[in-house]
C-alpha cells in the first residue's frame, strides 16, 4: 500500500506546541546546551507511546521526513500567517480530515508544493484555534523586524526545486568554494609593534651646551584572552628595549633607556554581576646589563638581577560601561605573595635582599588597576596602577600612556612612570646626598605602529 501521509509530522508539531506551553527555568547555558524540564520529558514519553504502534507499522524514522523548506512555519516561533487564515475560510477546502493525515512522508514531487503549503496552513489553523495564546506576532509584524529577509512561498519552492530564478539566488558553480561551518571562538589574540626613533644635535659652541645623541626604542605586546560562560583567562606579554647614544670619557657609547620583560596572567570565575573570583600571576625582569655612568665596569642590573614575581588571590571588578570605549579592571587581593631574586651576589643588597642571600619574599595585600579609555576620536589613554604592601614596606607603580593617532601607522605618544619603593637602599645624587624613595621617568616620541 502506498505511504501517503505520516503521523510523525503531527507528533513533531505536538511536541513543538507543548514545549512552548511548559515553562522551563531560565538558566545560563551555552548555545550548544539544551535544557529539558521533567514535565517536558514526561510529555514526550506519553506522546511517543501514543504513536508508537502506528509509527512501527509504517516502518519510518524522523530522518525520512522531507527537508522541504516550507516546513519552517511549523518549527519557528508561532506566527499568524495570512495565508493560513485564508485557507480556513476557503470555499474549496482540501479533501480529507486533518486528524487522519497531515503531511506527506515521501519527498514532494515537482508541482505538488502547492498542496504541501495548503496542508501546512491547515495544521497552523488547528493550532490557532486550539492554542491562540501561543501566537507570538502577526505576519506583518514579522516582516517589520530589522534584519529579517522576507521569503515568499514561491522563493521557498524555488530553493527546494533548484529554480535559481524563482529564489533570486545565483546558480551554483563547481568552482565556488565549499561552505564552511564555523564554531564559537573562545580565544581572542592581539599583538602590536611600536618603533620609536629620536635624533638631536648640538654644536660644540652652543650657548647653553648640550650633548648630541640618537635614541631608538622598540616595543612589542602580545595578548591572548579566553572567555567562555563564566570563565575568563587573560594573558599579556610586554617586551620593551631602548637605547640612546652618549659620551663617556670622550667615547661614544650606547646606554639603555628602557628595558622590560613582563608577563601577566589572570584567571577569573564569575561570582556576581561584574565581580569575579580571581587569581593573578605577574613576573618581570630585563634584557640587557646596565653599568654605572662613571665606572663602566660597575654592574647595576642585568637579566634576572633583579627578577620580580607576584601571585595574588582575590576579587576582580570588571564593570560594563555604556560607553564601549572604556574598559576597567580592579583586582583586590587581600592575600598576595611577592618575591624578588638577584642572580649577582654583589648587587643583591641594592634591591633590599639581605647580605649573603639572593632571594627574598613577603606576604601582604595588593591592588591592581587597569584602565583604557578612547576619548575624542584619535586619543587613547592607557593607565596601569599597582599597590603592594607587606605591612613593613610599600611598593607602588603608576604608568600612564597617551596616544594621539596621526595615521594608520603613525602616532604621537607620551609615557610617564612613577615608582615608589621603600624596601630598597636610598641612592645618592651627584653631590653625595641621599635621595628619596620616589622615582620618575617619561618619554615623548613619534611612533611607527603595526597591529595584528
């Protein structure tokens, strides 16, 4: 006997209608997670049992149902379509009872899509009459929703039958690239390079005196940030190295004016609204050795002399601003482990380490703040503040960078860094007097920028 119609289509429509009636708790889930309540599971079991004998008799599966695009009306949020209403008041309804036969099982033959559309309209009318409360909007309201592409029945039939003229689509070409199905990207990476050069010249008889010099500075930043559901993992690597020429004892030589290797990793687990449970690690040192300006053989610092490390546990505050050009992060760490290591014994005491030792650690509290604000159109302000105390000494850093974008690759940058550390020995000035614990440096440069 020829298989004309499938009760499995009625089963699918019943499930869709019932699922809309059952209230499911609102849970925060990923797009690939389905939440089904116990009530809905029970309903699915009862409906499956009701049609079990008939489906088994016809020996069909859900995979055999036609993939005709006209079915979209049954499985999207319920809309009151004008065509379905017209079908209900048509003087020549289709022969046959709706309860006995709903949708065709086998693929529709060419020219029979009109019949399928009429049958779908009858199914919708049945839902309109029995469950009018499920209607979400009218067809006119649906067409007014921004971004929705109105697809007529003729267009849907054209897509199904491969008619490119009816559907408005270009015919396929064997040289066209294959369709790529993308998955959510949880990692975001970013990097940029900045190159800076400065040159100055003074004649020997310049009335104020002066020293001709050249300076060059290179900076590379790498960022790799992960975000999924309630979890974040931010990583940043900063590399800076700069030189300038100067004259020492009648000879031109190179000196470093900026030298930094700094790695920061922060893990966060959302606690409440803009608050995250957080753990952060930060470590930094330098590339090149630095010697005293008067005694060129006297070492002042080098790679891993010193090296600083910090591990902090606390709460991270990341508010969301209406102004998307502002990002802020404040890490409050009541427990913070701070350490420093100096690989050269002769200079270890210069960094607050006891004589005869190379390592020192303290436990205290820490506060980290990071702000980035793009104001006006071409100005960006980046600020980084750090405060740590072991309740015996205090270390503070405050870095500010203001970028003025001149073009895609050129910018004017002002950078200043203020530091306070009373755990180290106080240094002497040229007159032999002890200086304070406060330190400061600044740069004003023209940059070449490249980002990826």
